[in-house]
């Protein structure tokens, strides 16, 4: 990155920790960018003339006489149409061998949208996956993570959703991405002929972890450019936000902050909210939708990272292997799209909400029946029927390899009800039963 | 304003939104000051003073702030502006009008005025020359969106005043003098329709605050029937994420029997506020014949807005509610989520390196929470009229575990506890209020019991207690069935369990998105309670447990169809008749 002419060079560092260094300097602005022996750093604390810098690349090998210069501005991204199709690192520098992007400089991590300048999200995003479209319908302007164990195919599902979503731009923010996963995304987007509408900011496992902290803000600054300036529908993919939060805790622990739950900083909620709340629907038509990945450890969603995430996002998608059918499904119990009620039954057929709820309830009955079976009890006729229903429901609707339109999903739901149950057992509003119950029994 | 000798200072340190200022004169705790950053002024509040240093929390991003920047102190605390024109506004946490701000993005230091200074209000005098008045007494009235908005003697006025003159009927702006008062020493003071009040100080111009006793109908069955809240009552809704806190609060705000609704969106999602912006202007308000938005004020400090203003937002909302209560109105105040406010306190206390209490929250958190809740209540004003603030806050416990400081402190302060259960939410039994763990202390108040007997049904309280027992018995039966197996228990156990399921499906569960089911008036709730108890009291005969489940499924289905139908409509009556037939099928003679 370029630096200003005649700038002052400091060479007396007073303190170095694993992620930060301190020095005496004047006229420095809060959150200003700096360079420490060529490594990028940012001002995180000013006390009198003592300034603390967080060094993104880590402090290994930084000497106490390192050359420190200040940029006089916070981190920026140059935005223009030329971002499309390009791959960048956490600092917004090209990693694809192409030239630097020319364009207007925008500060990253900028201000929030005035809530009264937002529009209510109302455009359904069709993915073909019934576990999403039928049970947990996504809407433009929504923010939702996959909660998944590290061994689950969340990146594959996310790439599939991104490609089917018909977004004008897809922005990938990769944090601690393995090189293989990075290449996977590149390949899938390439094969789909979609590279020209994709912008990627990637921090791989080979890069220093603290650098990751810049990735979401870079990705979202690019997203805001396309959504606000160009009125485009932008889909932002952030994977893996757990690794982002881990980087946050590295920095805050180095700054002697009192950690709260699970050694995360007390500000974790606000830090994550600032990112996720960039999801927005604008009245002029542009939108930013965020689909993220939060990996769990041992499926524990009460850990501070998934817990705070769940309190911020508009639902979550759980992936689970259904051993009955041997496939990965979108778990209907723990998954939830909170914005679904804005579109289901309105942009989709009127009976969609009731079909969805009823199927999930019957699936829950099946889970109870399975518990009975495991405890060695006899099953009633109703129990038997719910088990059969559950298997077919899982296979035909919940599995992530399903790819059908929403109306077919709803019809499939009615077919399954009729195959195993009587109308009074499903408790659906009578007018819908009369209208949609398959009559060839 | 007269030139005062105001303290000045210079920035000496910046740690996120905590700024340390070297000052040249006196400063007081909670004093408001402005940082003069290039072209904008950033508002901040003093939260600690140490020798010649003031620690201030800035209500904005401090990006780019440098040591040496000038700071001006104001001698005032954080205040709200009170006057006609607050209703239907969307404010930020510091009462700046969001609609008046320029541009798509919030700009630092864009402080817009809370009221409309051009609009003329039709004023009617209520006091006359010669009257002796004190703070909070009514001088006149304007019509604010159909609500009688009283123009009062400013709350800051101490002692007695004599009315010298009150302006006649007519249209005036908020800044015009509407009355002139004479104080004890013969000094004349002009009163306009606008006054200011510091948000951290309760407005206490009322005669007394009795125990509340009137049911506040919310239309939510599991609240009104099982654990009612009262006008002037307090309640809280703790629950893990996604368990339905916000949906429940929105339902209450749309349906509850209140004159004014104040919603504080405190550190939660912007899209949820947008939902209110989109829906409330469309919802008809049967009482005023206008739209719900016209009697609603929204204080939005969403999670991406400055953290320090989060704390202010709940106080701003409470003070606006107190202002309207002093007019003899019934206010419903909702805050979602009070945990975010507690977290904002924690972030600051952390940056100031204070000794932390449990979970790193500040030591005085319980006192802060209980002081806040104590500002709600039913009051008799000095003129004999009554007014109330009913306050319901949500709590977002970390990991859904209710043994954490915010939940525990709130439990001591609020009288109704609506615990949302993860298990109920997972099985889509909405609203997920756990009927057994939740409670309303008010139902034990003889005042409320009398009110319910007089206004709903003489048997009401007994019936409600019976329902709770049936639920507990049902739970026990289901545990036995799970341990011993379907055929390992007497058939009666199955019947007990299913009778409790009838209550769950018919009374507890309610679809907040169904146009009819979403709101159930109390007379309809009484009907349903009676009908459900009729089923409960009917002796049924079953040959085996296998007959029980399908039978009650049919019973529940008819009940649900009734819930989905307009009360006493043909459809409703049809299902009622069908239900009666089903009951008769298995009734033992
Ligand atoms: N009464 C209800 N009827 C139907 N659906 C409901 C009801 N209550 C909640 N839900 C469903 O649960 C979802 C989550 O509810 P809500 O947003 O109120 O949760 P919350 O407790 O406020 O969560 P958070 O703490 O994350 O804000 C809703 O989007 C809706 O799908
Ligand atoms: Mg909520």
C-alpha cells in the first residue's frame, strides 16, 4: 500500500506482545492504519502519547527499533466494477496475479444504515433444497449461518446455494480457509461460468490469523458498493466465522481485557452484530444477503460463538447426517429462518406455512416413536406410520441433494400426509384440506 | 441561553468508545459533553471522574479521534425533549429523529431535533388565571393523533405557582408561550409546550402508586388466562435465541389494551424494527379508528448502532412513557433486549478496568435493573386521574441458561416471569412460554382476583388454578408413560396426559401469524377455558390406550378449527357442534 511523502518515521517501540506493540507517537488517530517494518497494523488504544498497535501479521521477529509509519487513515478498499472476478487477500491486495484495482477509496467497517432507510425484506431466494425453501425459506437482505460440525459439507452446500440464488454478485469472505477449500470454491464458481460475478477476499490457514479480522469488513465494503451504488443483489458468503471470533479473542486477550464466557471478549456480541447487520434490503432494489458458516465444536451451540451468533442472525441452518437414509439433511428441528414468514404463503402457495409446520410436527412424533423403540416399548399403529412418514420425508424433502421447485415441495408434503395419515390427524385448516388433500386414496 | 462558564477539556486517551479527557474545571457524573472532531461534534457522557481526568463514553464511533482534540462540557445531563409530536416518531437511543437524518447511512454527529417546530397544534386551555399549580399539573390540551396530550407545568418547576394567564383556544407551535405562571417571589415564567427532562431521573409528579389491580388484556391466551399481567405491572421474557421473545413482544404491542405503545429496540436486529415500520402503519386501531403507528413511538438502537447509546435508549423510552403517564394515559413499554443494555454496561466497565462482578458484569447490575423496573407502575395523579406504565422486557441469557446475572437480577425486579422453553420452541409449540415454570405474582393479589371475578367470571380464578393442576398432572402422566411404556400404565394415565394436551394445543398454543388466532379477547378466552374444562370434566370410556390418542387428536382438531374461525361465526359453530358430537361419542352415561 502506498504511503504519504514526508511522513514521520518512529523507531522506538516500548512494548511488544504476541499481537500488539506500543510506542510513543503524536497526532495519531484512533483506528488509523500503520506499518511496522512493512507489516500492516492498526491503532487499537491511545493513552497520552502512548499508542498501541495491533499487528495483523503477528509480532514474531519485530525488533524494538522497528520502523513505524502512520497512514493517516483507517483501512480502505478501492471500489469499482473492476472488483468483479478478482481474488484478494485480507488487505484487499490482489492474489490472482492481476493488477491492483483502481477506484474510489472507501473506509472499511463504515457506518450503519439508518434503519428508516431500510426496506422490509420480501424477495424469496429459491435454492431448490427443500430443507431450506420449504422449511427455512431464505429472503434477500437476510443474514443466516450454517451451524455445522467441521466434518460436514457446509462449504459445498453454501456454494450450491450461492450459485442457485441468482445473485448479481457473490462475495466470498474466506477466513482460515484451507487451501483445498479455497481451490474448491474457485473451481465450482469457474465451472459454473460464474467467476465474473464473484469477488473473493481470502485468508487461508497459511496466513496469520489476526489478518482475518479485516476479511468481513473488506467483503462487506465491496458488497455495499454493489448494493448501494449499483443497486445489485449481493450475496456475501462468510466462512468460517468461528475462526474470525477466535482471532478476536487472540487480540483482546493480548490487550489484558477481562474475558467473558469461553474466553471470548465481552464485546463479542457487538463485534459480530456489526458484521451481520450489514445485511440489508434497500428500497432502491439493491440488497446484501449474508450466508455464513459457524463451525461448532462437538455440536455445542451453547458455546459463546454460536450462542452470540444465534442471537444476531435471522435463524440458522443445521446440517445433520440422517443415518436412516444415509444422507446429510437440513435438520428441521434446530434450523430456522426467521424471515420466512415474510414470504411463505404470500410469495408461495397459501398452504405453505401449514404444510411445513405439520410435516415438522409429524417428524417430531416420529422422533418420539423412535425413542420408544429404543427403550424397548411396543409401537402403536400411529407410531409405525410416523416412522414410515419420517423416512420418506427425509429422503424426498430434507436431504440436501433435493432440487425441486417450491410448489412441488408443497405437493410432496400433501402426498406424504395422505399416504400415511387421515385428515383429522394432521390438524390443518379445513379449507386447505378440502382444497389440497390428494383425493385418489 | 446565557453564557455560562463551561468547563473545557482535551482528549488524552482513546480505547474504543471510552475516551479520557483532561479537564480545566469542574465536571459532574453523567454530564454531557461534546468532542469537537473536525467538522462534527460527538456527544458523550461522563461516567467516571478521577482527579483532573474525566472518563467519558462516546455515543458514536471514535474512529480518527486524536489526542489533544477539544471537548466542551454542557453542565447538563442526558435529557429528552417532551412535547406534542413524539407519537409515531422513530428515534435513535438519544431521541434524535431518524427520519430527519440525511442519507442512507447514519453519519456521526447528525443530531436531529425530536419535535416538529413548525407544526401548529390545536390548543385548548384546561387551567385559568388564578389557579394554583405545581409541576405536572395540566394547563391545556392538544390533540396528538387522537390522544389527549396534556400540556403540563414543567416537571423541573419546584413549589407552587399561580397561573397568570393561559392562552385561548387556537393553533400554536410547540415553542409559543401558552401560559404565564408567577412563582412564590412574584417572578413571571413563560411556559411553552416543550420541556426537557433528564432520562436517568424518574418523573414522580403523582400522588401515590397503589398496587396494580386491573387486568391488561394482551390477547395472548397463555398470558391472559394463565399468568396475567396488569395495567402498571412488570414482566420479563427470558429465552434462548429463536424461542420467540420478539414475536411475543410484537404480538403484545399490537393487541394490548394500552393508549400508547413505546418500543425500545435495544441492541437487537434492524430488520425487526423495519418490521414495525412496515406493519404498524397498516394495523387498524379499533379504539381510535386510526392506525396503530399513530399511538406508537419507537426508540431504535439496533445492535450495529453505537453501544453506549444502548443504555441511554431504555432510559429515553422510560422517560417518554413517564411523560405520557403524567397525562393520565396507559402506556405499554417494551424493551427488547435488556440483556444488550447490560452487556453495554459490561463493555464499559471492562474498559475502565473496574472490579468485575459475576460473568464480568458490573457489581451494581442488580440495583440498576431494579431501579429501572421500579419506574413502571400504576399511579394516581395529583388531580385524581390515573395513569400507568406496564413494562415488559426480554432477556437473552447466554447459552439459554437462566442462572446468569441478568436473568437473576431481573427475576428480583419483575413480577411476571414468562420463561420461554427451548423444548417447546423446537417442537413449534408457540408461544413457547413454559406453563409450569412461568408465573404471575399478580394472580395472587386479592385486588386482581376481585377484578377478574367481577369482570370475567366468578369462577375464573378457580378454573385457572384447576388448569394449572391439570397441566402438572399431564406432565407427570407423560413421564410415567415414558418410563413404563404405553401398556405399562393404566389407560387413565393416557387420558390424563391427553387432557393436558388439549389445554396445550387449544389454550397455550397460539399462531401469532394467523389473522384470527393471533388475538383472543378475554370473553373468547373464557369461552375456550369453559369448553376445555367441559372436556376435562367429561368421564370418557376407552377399551385400550390405543383408542385414546386418535380420539383426542380429533377433539383437538375441532378445537383448533374453532381457534382459526371468527368467534361465533357459522364456521365456529359448525366445529363446536362437531366437537360436541365427538364428546358425546365416548361419554359414559
Ligand atoms: N407465536 C408464534 N407463532 C408462530 N411462530 C413463532 C411464534 N413465536 C416464534 N415463532 C417463530 O420463532 C422464530 C423466532 O422468534 P423470535 O424472533 O421472536 O425469537 P427471539 O426469542 O426473539 O430470538 P432472539 O433472542 O434471537 O432475538 C420466529 O421467526 C418464528 O418463526
Ligand atoms: Mg428477538
